[in-house]
C-alpha cells in the first residue's frame, strides 16, 4: 500500500489504468441505462416512477461510500501523515457532494408523486442526508478558506472523521425512526427484496456510478498533484528572486 | 418505458438532472486537469530556461 502512495508511481499506474476504467464505465452506463429505461418492467404499485430508482439509489450509495472513503483517507493521513492521503480525501469531496446532491434531488422527484411531498424536515433519512451534504460543503470550505495546506489538512481531517458518524445515522435512520423513506431493500437480511428483473439494472448502474467515481477521482488526484507541484515551483521561483 | 404513463415527467426530470450533473462534473474535472497540466509544463519549461 505504501509503495502506491508514492506520487510518481501513483501517476504512472493511474495513467495506465484510466483508459480501461473510462471504457468499462461507458459500457456499464450504456447497458445500465438500457436496462433502466427499456427492458426492466414498471412496478406494480409505482408504475413508471420506479425508474427513478436506477439513478437515485446509486447516487445515494456513492454519496455515503465517498464520505466513508474520505474518512478512511483522513484516518490514514492522521496515522501516517502521508500527504497523498489528504489529497485523496480532498479530491473525493466535490465528487461525493455531487452524488449526495443528486440523491437528494432525485429523491425529491420520486417523493412528490409517491408521498405527495417534495421534502419533509421531520424525516430522519431525508434530514440526515441533507446534513451529509452540509458536511461535504463544510469539508470543502475548510480547504478553500485556509491558505496554508498543512493547517487546512489538519482541520479538514477532523471534519471528515466527525462526519463519518452521520453516515451511520443516514444508513440506519430508517431502522431507528419512523420514516417516509422505505427500509433497506437490497442489502438486508434474507437477501434483496427487489425482483431480479429490476435488480440487475440497479446493480449495473451502481457499478457504473462507482467506476465513474473511480475515474474522476484518479483524474482529480492527478490534478491535485500537478497543483501542488505548481505551487512548490512558484514558491521556489519567488524565493530565488 | 411508457411516456404516456402518470408522473413520467418526474422520471424524465430525474434522468435529465442526473445526466446534466454527471456530464458537468466530467467536463469540469477534465478541463481542470488539462489546464493544470499545461500550467505545470509551462512552469517547468520556465524553470529550465
């Protein structure tokens, strides 16, 4: 693991892997969208509205997964003080924020016809997901508002690790409290409650979103390394004047 | 998909906003990467000379 944390080695491996990851992402999106919009049947209760699930659920999963990943990278940065771990957490945040935002918006579009309301502040799942978006925005604000990178990283790590608690609140909110939102239907005891004719498209879309995140994260991390090299070069240039 | 079904506009809106955000994110990340790579290359050439 340590050897991959070397920026030069990381860049070399990322540049080799990226074209393959992009290709797999494109194929998975094509297959997943075809399944979601064409071959899967409408739900016997929700009708065509169930098709929102194929974009809402993967976005929500990614919103939670990316924040856990930020927490992991922040913990690694705390323990090993490796700058690439901080960079990995920093570059994951905007991507996770977009997925979290999409989960909220598409959830709202699904909620209106099914529950009769766009939003309910008293609902634990909805509100905890919104708080997750605020954690993402707060984390990004820390990096953007503090000029000194080591100081920004130290504060950002704390925000990331504190926010991981909220990820568990989001996940278990439907079990702990009464909610408009349905309970777990894929990852649950006794196997998924969704019929196989729909499940394959949902899982394909979930893997497509994950591969998209992986590709975008690798590119963002490459940009971050370039940005740090540029900053370093400019500081040397100013020092030499 | 039945485009005449009830509430289908919510489905279309969900896919439209998801597509717009994903494509926007893709373009932003790639354009930032290219811009930074070009700036770094320029700086390294400047440093050499």
